[in-house]
């Protein structure tokens, strides 16, 4: 009898905690809804006062609906690459129509370019302004190349060396690979492989154009223009982490005859092909949670456009100052790339990449996997069993879509430690994949 009572008491306590947590989440995010609505009006006023025109935002569904109607009238079936999560995010005050007056999204052709000046709320350092000078077609991505020891186009046996393109995840840079995995490769890789780590559009030292929509197509085209075409890559392997996995699949599907293998680390895969696939992806990868802290930060920056812009205004715009302060406090000349990479973006590049790549890419990943499976491209997935950003269920669903995919589950690893802390083993697994693919 006492055991039954104890069990009921624990169940009651657990239910109380769940209800209390749900209530606190509701109140906190309701406050965020209100603050974001207020900041929408404030930023509109500031933009008009400082720049003469209000910067576009996604608080009104009117512009999205207008674009869809125009495409229907023009019989244009091509997807514009914009995620529905940009405009369909729930906000009580936006639903009441309190922030939609006079706040219409400016016309955009969906291409990188537009105004050749940075926003007043963005950083103005040389790296962040690398896109301002020259024509729209002049700027290219920043990338790091580790050439084979015998840089003659051939390895020691007189055979062409292999090319490998590395793509980083959200709010990271090429340093994610160059400072972790690159030093851990064997002599065989150092002699026979050319390693190329890319700073994706809007991140790291790559250009951060102001009016770019940072769609999946934009990212793929910039990699083509900056890396594949100039280096004349006839064949290559792909390695990608997190958000970079979506871009890697899109790139691999386009170059299915050239790609030898694709290695995806913690890919944010969602199997939903329904009309609300983008919103479901937003709920899955950045649902409104207050714990753990990583999930809370993701939800805050993904649901609240203007609160996120405020964070970038304080933190990213002044990243050089924050870096000097951290160097003084830590007494270190060089800060970890994990710290500096967090600020090397603009709000526009992070906000649109999150929605248009991670959430919007959901609509296309299934078709990409079908193309690669049909082409016989080897796909290897590495996933940590304690990943709180990309749930384990994503891997099992990916397996259903591409039965031939090879999945390697790393015990006691999360979204970052699936690689960090086990760089040597990770490098060995990559080498095995490349060798067996050839």
C-alpha cells in the first residue's frame, strides 16, 4: 500500500513540475512576444531616422501572400527559397495586428546585392564590410586550403589528388575544421588530399551582403562561384556539420556525378513533406524552451526577429570590443574560435540562414537524398546520442528516406562533442570513408 502511495505522490509531483514549467514558459515567451512587437516599431522609427527608409522585417504576412499571388499569376513554379517559418511564426501581438501598420516588407528580387552600405546596427570592420566595395559579382567566399605536401596536382604515385570540401554549421566558420580536424589527419591524407574549409555566406570572414535573403540557393551558388569553379573541381568529397549538412546535400544533389562521398555530422533532418514542414522544423530544432540553455538561446534567436537584432546590435556590432575585453580578462592573446565565431555574422545573415536553410531546407532534403541514392553516392552520418539540438529521431527518419545511408552513433556525445574532443577518431573515420569511396 505504501509503495502505491509513494508512486502516486511521485507521479503527482512530476505532473506539477510539468504544469509549472509549461506555465512559466508561456509567461516568459508572452513577454518576449510583447517586447519583439515593441521593438518592431522602435527599429522602424530608428531605421527611418538614421537611413531614411525602414529595413524590411517579417512581422507582416501581407508581403509573403502578395509574392505568392504574383508567382501564381505569372505561372512561375520555381520556389523562391523562403521559409514559411519567417512569416508564420506565432506571436500573439502580431496576430492582433498591433505591429503590422505601415510595416511592409520592401520589394526584393531574392538575390544577393541591393544596398551597398551596411546597416547602422551592423559591424563596420574590414571583414564585415568585405562585400561593400566592387560589383555584386566581385565578392567571393573566404576559404582555407590545405594543399597536399606535393602540390603538383598529383600525389606521390603520379595520380591526381582528392579534393574535400568542409562546410561548417550555424554561427561557425572554417576554423571549426582547420583548428580541430585538419591537424589530426595521417600522412596519407596530407600527401593525397587537398582540404578546403569554407566560410559560408554571411559567416566568418565571408561577405555579409545586407539585402541577401541567404536562401539555400544563395549558399550553393556562392560555393560554386567561389570554390568549385575557380579551383576547377572535377570531383570532390563533402564533409559538413549541422546547418552545413543541408547545404552539402543541396550541393551534392546538384553535382551528383562529381561527388564521391558525403559525410554529415548531426544533420538537422526533418522528414515532413507537408505544407507546414518549415514550421514543424522550427518547432523541432528551435522549439520554445527555457532549458537547456542551448535550446533556450536557439528559440530566442529563431522566434524573435527584433530581439535577435538587439542581441546582434549589442554583441556582434561591437565584437572587436568584446574580444579585447575577453583577452584582457583571460590574459590570452588568442581567443578560441568557438568564442570569436559567435560574433562573426550579421543579424540578417544569421536570421535568414536559420529559417531559409535549416527550416526551409526541410522541403528539399528528401528529394536530395533520392538523387544521391539513385546516383550511388556514399552517405555517412555521424550523430551523438545526447544531441539536444538535433534529436536522435532525425537519424532514424533519414534512414527511412535513404536506406543505404551509413549511420555511426557516438555514445555520450552532444551536438558539438560529436567532433570536439574526439578529433583524432573523427579524422580516422573520414579517411576510412574517403578511401573506401574511391
